[in-house]
C-alpha cells in the first residue's frame, strides 16, 4: 500500500532494517528543521540526496513493501532493470559488508519438485571452487517463498557494451584472447558435468582489467529451447544468432558441443562485427542448418580453420572439448596477455567466506571409542630398495630364488586369503576391526553431461621470448614442489599405480627384520636362508580393547584420534596442502627408510632446503607445504616448525629485516622468510616475497579453503604421519606446478585414476605398529558417497589386472625384475586389506598393511617412475618376453579385460571400460534422449572376468536398455554402440554409443553382435 505520511515512511524504514532508531532519530530531527513541507516524497528525496537511501530503496518504501529490502542477512540497495542480469538485486551482506548480487529463482522453478533439485545441485557445484573465467557463485540462499543465488558483484561491462562500435570488428589477437578465456570457463563447467546453455554475447562480461568471465547463473535447468514460445521472443532472437543446428530438433537440449558451436558464432561476430547469419528468426535457424560458413578474406586463414571446426554442422566434426579450443587459440594470443590480471577482490571477502563456512559447518560428531588398530597380514616380499643417495649404484642382479627352509623344517604353506610365495601360513593372523561404520544411503545422480578434463588456468606456455625467463623463475619452485609429489607417492601409491606408475612393493627388510642383505664386492647379496623364527613366528596377541572380528567390509578404525590439521601460514588460495610430521619420520628406523626410499630426487630437494635455510631436516618437528595460484611461477609456500627453540635469524647469518616489514621478514638465499609472531624461535613461513607478504597481511591465519577442502580438513587428524589435502581440479589445471619436470609423466595416470567429479581428497597415513592408509573423498552431487567409495576401491583391483602388460612395456632391468613380476599379486594383497564405506557423509577408503610396507611402497613407486622416464632398457639378452599389444580398435575390442562394480552409472561404466581398454568412447546424448534412455542409468552388480571388451560392452548395453532385453541381437535392444568412422585412420576411430534407430538414420555399420538374427 503506498505511503502518504512522513511518519509512516520513518516507520517503514525501521521495519525494513535499513536503519536503527539511533540512526533515524537525528535524521528525523535534522529533516524537521530543514523541511519545507510535510510531503513524503520530499522526505524520500532528501534522504536520497544525503545518501541515506538509494533511489530503489525509496521507491520500495514508498510502495509500502519494506520487507523485500532485507533478505536474510542481505540488505538490498538496488535492482538491475534491464539486460541479461534483469531482476538481479544489488545487495550487501550485513554481518561482513561483502557486496553481492542476488539472482532470484523463478517461482515456477522453485515449486517444481523435479527442476528445483537440479538447480540446487548445480548451485552447489558452481559454489565449490572459483574460476578466473566464471562469475563466482557463493551459495544458494533458500527461502520458503523465494530463493536466491548469491554471486560476486562484477566490475566492468558486458562484452557487447565494450566493443568499439556497431559493425566494427575486434582485432584477431584480442578476439582470440577473449574467446580463449570463454573456452577456459566453458571447460570448467563441462568438467563439472554442466553446459553453458544460453551461450551468447549476453553471457560474456569484460572486467576492467581485461579479464573475461562467463555469466553462467544456474538458476534454471538447461532444457530444450522452445523456439515457438512468444513469451521468450527477446531471448530467442539472441540465441538464434548462435544456435547449433541440432538444437532445432524437438526435445534437443543444449550440450557441450552446441556450446562450442555457439562459441564459434560469437568468435565470428567479434571478428567481423556482425552475426554469422542475418534475417528473421526462422531464416537464421535455416541458415545454421544448411548454409555454408562465410569466409571473409580479412580473417587469418589459421583462425578461419578453427572457426570451420567450431561451426561444423555435424557435432562429430567439431572440436570435442572446450579445452581443445583453448589450446588451438593459444598461439594467436600474445604471451603477455595469456593471463590478464584479475580484478581486486573486496577486503571483506575473507570474512564473508569464513562466515559462510561457519554457517555450513557440520555439527561435531561424537568421538569414537579409542581402540587398538587391527592386526595386519604379513607383507609379501620382493626385491631390495635402492641404495641411499651418494652410495654406489647396485649392479644388475639375476632374479633371486625364493628362500628355501633349512633341512628338517616344514615347508611353509601359503595363506588362504593372500597366496604369496614364501609367506608362511602361521604368520598370517586374521585382521580384526574394532568398530563398524554404517554405509550411507545412496543419492540419485544428477542428470548432467559427461565430464571432461580442464586445461591449465594460465593457458600453458608463452612465446619463445618469454620461455627462458619463465624457466629461470620456476627452477626453485620445481625443486621444492618435488617434495609434494614424492610424499604423495608415499601415502597414495595404492592409487598411484594406474597404468603402471606408482605401486610396487620391494622388500628391503621384510624377511630379515629390518637389516639389508650386505652387498658383496661383486654386487650380489649374501645368500641367507630364513630362520625358524622367520618361518614360524609366534602368534601375536593384540593388547587393548576387545576387537571385533573382521567381516571383510567394515571400515578399519583409525589408530589415532587427533585434532584437525593446522594450515596456518599458507596463502588464502591454497588448493594443495601437505603436512608431514618430520620429527616422527626421522625418529624411527622405518621413517628413515621411507625417506631414503624416496630416492635421489628427494635427496636433492632435502639438500637444497637444508642448504638454503641452514636448517637440518632432522631438527624439524613438522613441515607444511602449500600450493595455489599465487605460488605458480615461484617456490611453494612452506611452514616449518622446529623441535627445539633457536635463534632463527642467527641461523640465516643475522640478515637485515626487509625495509618496512611488520612483522619483520628476511631475504635468505632467494627465499622470503617470516618468523611466525608468537613463535619466532620455533616456526617460520618461507616462500616468494609476494606470498609471504600476503600471509603476513592476513595475520598468519588459516587459508580460505574451498568448502569441500574445509570439510575434509575438519575431519583430518594431526596425529597422522602424513596428510595431503588437495583439490582435484587444481591438479587438472596446474599440472606443471604439481608435477614438474620429469614427474610430469605421473600427472595423467593420477588424474585418470581419480577420474572426473571429485571436489576434494584427503590422503593420510600413519606409521605405527601397522601402516594405516586412509583416503577421504567428496564428489559432485552426481557421485553419492557410497558409490564413490565402492568404485574407487574397485579401481585398485582394476590396477592389478592391467599391471602385467604395463610392466612388460616398461621392460625393467634385472635389478628389480623380481619386484616387477610380483607387482600384480602385491596390489591384490593391498586390495584384500582395503575397506570402503561412508563416514561423516564422506566417501572413505582405508587400508591396514604391515609397518615395513611403507618404505616398500615408496621405493617401488620411485623405481617404476624412474624406469618409465628412462626407458629402463635391459641389457641385450635380458629382456622380458612381451605379447603384442592391441593397436586397432577391433583388436582392442577382441582383447580381454576384467571389470567389477556393485553400482555405477552408464556413463561412468563406459568411461572405466574405455580407459581400461584404451578405446575412446562417446555418448550421443541426443539420440539416447529421443529413445528415453539416460546416460545416468544405474547399472548394478556388473561383474565380468577375463572377457572380450566387445562382449562386456554389449552386455552393458543390454543392462542399460530401457526395456528388458533378451540379448543384443534383438529388435528390443535399442541401445547399441558402433565404430565410427569405419573408413578413417585407426587413430581417429572411436566407439559411439547411440540407438538402433539413430544408427539406421546415419547409415552406421552395426557390429555383428547387434545385427538381428
């Protein structure tokens, strides 16, 4: 109801929460003294001129609607009335002062029980991690009547408003830069299983710094475009400029490939100053479907070739990922413009993110009852670990025979649970578990697109003139970053051996109780027979609380129960944090063996660290290493804590503090070092000058982690020997930083093993009477925790099935060939001692192994990685026989594999089978949708052992068919796969999952298994 009296207007101001009584009273008195009349509009105008109200707030109050100016903790100051952001509320978070935009969810969406959950999931995915080329989403604020997506407020303009003028082209380098940034933003979205959908010039925002962001606002599901809906006329006119031909088909929803077509249309518009096609809406759509792409002579030929690929009428003829587009455009972008500076973030952002994290923090769970760790089975033996750095390299040795019992001793009997040669039955006590962990209820997956990989955030390398400078800047960073990767191998080798990297268990001192066999001058170890004690050890009786019998499924209980790990001192953008209790490692023989097993790379890093900072590794209590965007191009940020107090500046030669630094910082051998205030004699932060200065500015506080990383950190345990907290998307987009130099070969296997959809990983390991390894995972909403845990565990078993071929390809030397031949059995042993489940709503996998397994895991990882990098060619006449590796897609379909999972979606099952067989697989989602088939169809209890890949895929098609099918060669079987193209080169062929109807329309050749008999 409109307001007519000034007193009523003051009451509405108080009711709205815009001002308090204490604020209103002096303003009221001041207005009474200056007012010319009692008109309420004059009062509103006076308050607007004094900047006590905005014009929008005054209009709302005059209309008698004060409640819409306060939405929860957000105070609304204005509303955007036109353009693609129409209806967006310009607001401020009252507790922290953070400026935000509130984007309302339409009532018809919020009231829809099917569509609103999709919006909720998309908002959670988008809020999980920021990206430099996407508008940052903070969270979905849900209300009973109206919900709002909360995002950052952007500075700058729409790209369309920043163009030099109508019809004026943008220079090719600038166009390539802008379109490349748009492609990087789309890559992030596609990797999260979403599509842009309304991809047009209205979706592109140019910040004042020159950085481009996609205005992707997940406030409604991506649905088929209703081209005949008159209520969407303005939107349809915009989309008609960029619409891929396939979107004209009834029921065809936008996909990642239609996004790429739209990007090509945008690129053409920017290069020419006009849309790709002109005319009415119907005429534009007709031209998109059949007219050739214009070829203006002023567009460079190479750039025109990229446009032709983007604007291919057939989706299969386009680039197949946005990452490929970004890579193709990179040569056209000036090296200095690959990564434009990002806009300054408000100073309130840190407090705001902490406020959100505190609101979303789960209630503290009751502490589990402390219990004795379960007894683990003996670890199988293999080959010796490498010599420590500086020692003479071992000479090649012939394979060592298995130990033979002395005369009169009984022959050892292999255990039933894990049959390894040479492991006596009496030394295999049954593992036990102290507590049971309930498995959570599975959630339905979100119906979104197949995820793809993401490119590096900085776009990769620059031009030749910049290369030397970048190499110089990164030399030190590469050395220190190796700590992260090598320690990662120490605690994650159970998952790092995918494709033959990372999991090997050499014995060192398993059979001889921690003492290496002495090496004779000829390089051969002394032959020693096992003693009676070794063959028949006395059975051990576990002490402590009574243990529950192991059921082979329930999660192991952790042997420690400490507080969450402390990451104070790392920068705010930390996305990988490694915490190592170095004091614990160096204080035990097993810990020293682990450090030694890391090999010469770690020895060099350790020497570099000790030399630069004049601090012995043995003097450290703990070492924390952090990586993020701010550490790219420089050293990692490290936080060192000492065992004993010491005068740190004296260690560094009493350098002069950096001028103006408060607290004092020092330059030490290329490092900027900051003794932590309050702990100046026991702890310090070291890194680049910019990073350490930022840490000092934030008060050496805990970093602002993503929501998933913070959730995992709270569930971490600072009593674990090693803890690694990592954002998988950071691994994908920063491989050069995390896997530098020769370690780059490990990047792809690790990423392939982890797969898509993970949002946070916590790896930890504890070295005690047993070796305890634990992995916690948080995935996207399409990956429910129980399925995620089960699938990750099954991947470990899948590693053992592919190791024989991988090891043969490496061609190991005789020095560690015996280790290689036992590789698959050892992985199965680890698998048998691995448990999966759900704890605190997080997928969890943990494993119990003998304590001596730690140094074997690490040494073998280092050996195999080194062999892969060097080729590890064996001497002539000393090669392992290797079978012919399948090369063509037909040969790969005929090769045998094994796969097993309790539950998985069709798309992820296809991905896993394709990766294991080395066959590219593509799902034609539009064809499936027309036949009522979804890529998220759940497949349960799918188990095949040593079967041809083609047979396994055919049975998967049968299980995913919308109707119960008697077999693949029947007309009821709608879902099929084909080889496409059949007449192209082998490297271009792939499997396309489609329908029988679509295959007939496209004239595909059906595999024999699907031909109706």
